[in-house]
């Protein structure tokens, strides 16, 4: 695809362009609206009532945390349980360029820009205005995927700042770029001239570290370090969660993830799959949008993974959460999907929850929420030739070709009056999902902070010790 630069003036926002049709006129579910408007103290009181071993002051400190780098994220969580009924919202990943605005019904019918505007006003504007001595230069939105939301952010930024915004595509592998870096400033090509950018809102998802620098005078939200520290790097994310769990153990808090083995070479994968009972999930740590994730439940799925041509050399292996009869047994026991409420045919589907948050002056606050279900119903038993991904994979993105994507919106579940009831979750589950999202966001932000030395430069030596993958290291634009 060809890269381009398009100017977006104030007043260009059109709701029908930036929401899925099914979400455009949806009515938010009252419980979700209530949750989105809960204040911090009520959340702390409720959570500590149900989890009496949690330190209320510690939880208050966590929820009031202000991120330095990872200012905007979106976690994917699954609602899991054990045979004894021990429910848990489990973090699958946290994304540094999360989608979700186009699937979120309006919280306020009188605010047509919805949570697009909340993110720009609460987080992006303070981030840009924080550097008052450097106000010269243009504002831009840089994207390589999800133009429905990326253009919504561009139009909203134009309205909030009351100035024209450059809407710049920057596809991975494109022959010609409309961006360049000079003296650590980012420049965009516009009307035949290179113009300096004072700030950019980034929606780059495909190996963004190959195109944008780790150190930049241009304010970039989110900066590239957030991707490497866990926002697009499942390997380092797993380590960040582990480190932060050690820090918050004193508060009685923990990030709940599947059991994870990191730094696994391809030849070691069958050994770890066997250790987990023959059921596991293998992930290419740096992929996204459902790409590079392999659910292994039988020998043919394992053989298919081993034969897959993959650029990178290191993988992570996680315990598989499926149905009770075919889930991995980890150190915390066997967790399986709660799934949706059975439909009229008695079918239960795997579903997840995407919760988007941003860092504000009042701490990390929720922005948007939606859910997705798998293509096929969850089976009690697996046949020898069963396609486990069809029963477990919830991502809506479908890759058509190089830099070309579509979405299977038939599996989208909104937080509206109709779809929410199918999910089988309640207010306490939403609170738990929010706290897990906040914890994982802080863990990645703390990891990003550690990756810079005392002089403010990215420490490639430290990063390579955490993620020693030669192919990835060769890609990073330092």
C-alpha cells in the first residue's frame, strides 16, 4: 500500500465514519455505564470487601499511579474459573495501540465524539502541553492499521486543539515513506515540504520499532519503548508482570496470567507442550491482531507450528485455558473458560473482554470496553482433527494481504443492552478486569522506565539481556 499525508481540519469528525454500524446507535448497558462512572474510593471499598487480604491503601496507590511512558493501553482478559468455582479475570495481553473506540456505545448521547475525546482531553493534550517550551511544529496521527479509529483520533485532535492535524499512513515495507527523523525530530512530508512535528498520536502496530526511533524530541503517544517493554512484546511483558508481582505482593495483589515459559527456542517447544499435558499456547512474542498465536491440543497442531516459517528465534509457551476436559494444569490448578451464556441451541462460546484505559492526573481511568467471541462453540471433548483455534481465538482482525486487514464484526459483542447480557459477567467482574488492566499497564510502564539509563538513552544492553532475539535486536531503530 502507498503511504500518504492528509490534512484533517477542525470540524471534520463524522460519527458514522468512526464507529461500526452496529455500535453507532447502540445504547450502553446501565451496568457498564455505572461501572465507567464509579469513583476510585467506591472501587477500592468494594474490591477490598470481596478480597479482604488486599491492602486498601496499597490499592489506592496503584489506581492513582501516573504513567511516564505507557499512557494509553488496552488489555485482553478472559473470564476463567476452576472446578471449585474460583473465578478469575486472566490477562492475555496488554496492547500499546489498542482498538475499541469504534465498538464502544456512547456514555453521553450529547457528546458525539465519545471516548475518543476523553482520551485526547484527559491524556494526549496534557502530554503535548507538558513541553511548553517547544510549541512550534505540527500535530499528526501516524497509522498503519485501523483507519476507522485512527482517523477518528485525527478529527478529535483537530477539534480539541483547534488546528489542522496531519493524518499520515506509514505502512511497514512501503517503498516510500512520508516520515523522516532528523536531529531526533520527526518530520512529515506535506505539500512537497518536510514539516516538523511537535507531537504525534501513534497507531502503528506492525513492527513499529523499525520505523520510529526510541529517542525522539517529538512527543509520541505511545512512545516506541512501550511496545518493546511489553505493549507489543509478549516476552518482555511476561517478565514485567513477574517483576511487578514481586513488588505488589505486599498489598495482596497479583497480575493473573496463564502459566508462562519465556525464552523458548523452536526446538524446545514440544518439550514444554508435553510438560503442560499436551495442551498449550505458543506465541510469537512480537505479533498482534491474532497473528502468531498457536493453540496446541494435538500432534497435528504441534506439527503445523513446527513447520511454520517464522522470522524470529524466541517464543513463549503458556498454559492453555480451554474447556474443563482439555485445559492445561498449571501451578494454580486447572482453569477453564466461563464462556458466554448458552444460546437457544445450548452452545457456549469462548469470549474475552477488551478494556481500554489511559493515564490521567487522577490516575489510570477506564475509557472503553467491548467483547469478542470465538467462531465455533466450545466443545466438551476434542476430536482428533478438531480446530482448537476456531473455538478459542477471539480476535476479529483478519489479514487479507500485506498491510490489508478486515474485521469479522459478526463476532463482536457490544457493551449495550442486548449483547452485554450474553457475556455472563457482572459489575464485580468489570472491576476485577479494570484492576488487572491497571496492574499490567503499570508493570509495562515500570519496565519501560527501567530500559532508559541515567542519561535518558535507551539501554540496548539491558534490553538484549531481557530479550536476546538477534532478529528483533537488528530491527530496532535506536
